[in-house]
């Protein structure tokens, strides 16, 4: 069982792990030991997540969200299979915790009078600069 927050826990049956050979350096070990972890969490079918959390999780996961509603996290930082497994689980917990926090509502504000004046003065100045770029007509 993976505890994300006080009210969100993920059961072991919702997670599947697959171990593969890691890319990169590792000496002779890299060709024979499967240390990289691919953690798959069936997020769309998870009973512990509310629909709002699932929607935010889908947006946060990005390309890690598969078409069938699962999140796939790959960890291959260390040479230890157990450590990579812990890293992948921690990343998943962090992602779900971020999705569990509701976004802050934006409070609508009005522009200040000074900012309106500055904007209009800048527009007048840019207009004057552009008007001076025209062709010169008249007496020379």
C-alpha cells in the first residue's frame, strides 16, 4: 500500500511493476541485470481518487498518461532495483499529491489608473515613432 496523503492511499493491486535493463553506464552489470523499473498505475479505474483529482492528474501527467487511463513512470537512476522501485513510487506519490491540491482561485483585479496612463502614453509614443517612419514629402 502506498500512502499519498492522509485521505489518499493506493492499494498494491492498482500498481504493476515491470523490470527491464537500464540504459547508460553500469559496466558488465548493465547487460545482465534488470534494474530499471516501469511502474504502471491504473489511475482512471482507481477507486481512491475523485473525478476532479483524476482530471488534474491527467493534465499533470502529460505524456506519461496512456490512452487506456494508466500512468507509466520509469526509473533507472541507480544500479539498485529496490532503490529504483522506491524512486518510482515516490514520484507517483508526488504526482498524485500535486493533483490532490485544488488550484487557487484567481481573484479578478482591475488595472490601476497609473498603469492605464502609462499604457496610453506608450501607445502615443509608439504611434509618433511609426508616423515619423513614413516617406518624406515636400521641399528639400
